[in-house]
C-alpha cells in the first residue's frame, strides 16, 4: 500500500504542472480515498471538493500563493476561479 501511496503522490506532483492545481488535487484526493478503502459515494464526491476548495481558498486568498494553472483547456478552467 505504501508503494501505491508514493506512486499516487508522484503522479499528483507531475500532473499538477499540466492539469493545474484544481483538477490534480481533486484526482489525488479521490484516488487516495479509494486506495485507503473508502467506498462511500457521497464522501468520494464531497470530500475531494471540500478539500480542494478549502486549500484553494486558504492559499489563494489567505496567503496570496499563486497555484499552478495548467496548460491549454486546464488553464482556461483554472482562470475561471480567479
């Protein structure tokens, strides 16, 4: 299980520069929850959205940290949240 966790983390880090913070964090949180055995569909939707939104708000508006926007269509979607 530890190898899967490290693999998911490396995929998250590498995906972030192409897909941006929002999409990569949603995917990372979802896959981490699945890897840990969570199968509750309501939680698999609500928790990634809440975690991503909370961290986004804290870093962007509370600490003024620029987050990766991604490239192409992912950048366009990320700019909608500015």
